[in-house]
């Protein structure tokens, strides 16, 4: 029997509980450290949006710098004749600054070489949710349309309805209506018009309208603003039918916004405020160019 005053032999000293307690303390310390780090990160994360708003922006507030195509009516040209020119002039007037343009053809690389390169601060006429940019609130909604000769009395309201007769169809290649054309077996009747062109030398929308008037095609399927602008130049000779009754599998109408750089939230908010305050003058500009506009229920606005 080992008495209480006697020491245990070294080989029998119960060191394992001590080591286990040491490991437990280390694990507890590690847990505490990790919890502190997590709490710090959580607190920091709540400040990220505020910090993003406080980052310096590359916007030149001494002028309204707009990137636009110099030859792309009805949207813009270097003579200021497009409806986007007129809207930009309105915004510059309200900001009380001069309007400065950076001209660049609206083709491949447009956004990368203009807005993203910080050569300007605003681009008009961008589809909501476009990549590489941050969208403002939309200022109008339009749709693809069918344009026909009024004298032909074509009553079709959908692309599928064109199957009943051997209509010759003009279509912008690669545009959303092309999907419906393919599904309905109408591809063999299509005359394609280029989507991406150097607008200084080509105008597919204008060419399509002229071919329709010359009876080279019977139906022109095109983006509404282009159709409205060119069709009205021929009085009542042409009829426009918005493609708002197509199946939801292919989107035919789009909200149109302005584009700013990602992260420039104060600038975006300023533009949104201008759009809100000047909604009626902007709509009046769109009406004057005969741009087909849709309301929230996809109904044509008079």
C-alpha cells in the first residue's frame, strides 16, 4: 500500500490528464480567437456597402460626358439629331453643365472602349441588366415589331400567324425574333439584315424599311424605336404591330436604361433623380420620334 506521504514512482505519474487539459485549453483558446475573428469580420461586413458608397468616383462633374454613336439614327448622331441626343441635352441643362460627347461606333467593344475606359460617364439606351455596367432606372420600355404595308392589310399579330401565306420576311440576324422564326419553320422565307455594323457606312433598319416599300420583302421584323422612326417618314404607307402576344419563351420587349460604371452609386442615384424629375419631358421626346412604348402591362402607350 502506498501511503499519502509517499511519492509515486515516476513511471506511474498520471501525466496524461495534464496533457489532455493542455490540449483542451489550446482548443478553447483557438475557438476564442476564431470567434473574435468571425465577430470582427461580421462587424466589418456591415460597413462594406457604406464604404463602397464612399469610394472616389471617376465622374467629371464639370460636364456631362456621354459616349454615343456618331451615326446611328434614330438614337444619336454627331449632329445631335437623335432622340438620345435630345435627352442628353435635357439632362445637361438640368445639371447646369455643358454636354460633351465621346463618339464611338456602337459595335463590338463599344462599352469596353468608352465607359469602362473612363472616357465618358454615361451611356444612353442600354438594356436593363446589361453586363459590364450598372444600370439606372429605366426611362422607357419598347418591343420588337412587325412592319407591313398598310395596303396589304396584313392582320397577323404574332410571327406564327405569318405561316398562313408565303410572306417574305426581313429580319435582323441574331435578334430575339430569330428564335421564333426558327421554331415556326419560317427560316427559308427570311432575308437577313446585319445586327452589328459600322453605322458610319451601313443602316440595316433604314434598308429594311426601304426594301419593304420596294416590295422586296412583305414583313419587316425589327426593334421598335428604329421601326417607328423610319416608318413615320412615309406617312400612312406602313403599319406597325408590336410583338407583345408572343409566347413568354422568347422575350420581345425590354426596359431601356442608362449605363454608369459599377460602384459609382452616387452618380447613378443622381441620374435616377434626374430621370424621375424629368419623366414627362423625356416621354415627350420619345413621342416626337414615334418610339413605340409599352406600359407595365405591355400595352402600347398612345
